[in-house]
């Protein structure tokens, strides 16, 4: 009787450890579920929207202009940021605010990307801290899963800041 109970308990623990390892690998190397906070990506992503961020694009260098990414904040490595890729290395990016009369342009340095929020008036992004190292990107947002009425793939930039290369 006792041997049977101990055997079942050890079997359960073994399966729990196996599935825990599989879940860890899936969330660490394939995709993760992210709860976004803050107004910088409105109206595309609002406060407390839940998205799925896939990590394979980052590993295979498939991040493109217009993609929304999750990255480590250059100002505070303990926090993640959710921003849109405006420029890749070598691109010329205009860095002025929408209300500025004169526009200034910068080039994105090698190994970096230019990130901006969709809500330009309320976003701390590359306009504040400069180009972000590619290594800080954690994943590409591919799907919004919460709120239920907005489930689906994310739309293009609402402020038309991203010009795709033809």
C-alpha cells in the first residue's frame, strides 16, 4: 500500500518536472505571454493588453521595420519596453517630435535598431535614449490575445512613421 502511494507520488513529481522543463524551454526560446502597460503604444496596444511575443525572429535576425518588439529598457534593464521598429542599422531616421518645426535626422548605428512608440506625444523611446542594441530585443509581438474583442494580428503603424523598403 505504502509502496504504491510513494510510487504514484514519485511518478507525479517526475511528470511535473518534465512538463515544467518543457514549459520553461518553450517560454524561454520560442514565445512568451506579455502583459503590456503604459500609454506609449496606444492606440495599437493599450494598458493591460496581453500579447504573444515570439522569439525566433530575434534569433534568426528577421526583425523588420514596422514590427512591434519587446526589448529590455536601455534605461532600466529590469523592465521591458514594447515599441515599434522604425529603423534598422544604416537607416536614416528623422528624430524630431511631431510638433517640431525643424526636423533632425540620425543614422542608426551597426548592431542597433531605432524604436518608437505609436503614441509619439507620450512615449519614452529612441528619441530620448538613442538607438537600442539588437541584443536587448527579447521578441517580436505577433498576436494580441486580450481583450477578447481585439484578438488578432496587430495592424500597421497608425502614424505612418514606418516606410518599408521596396
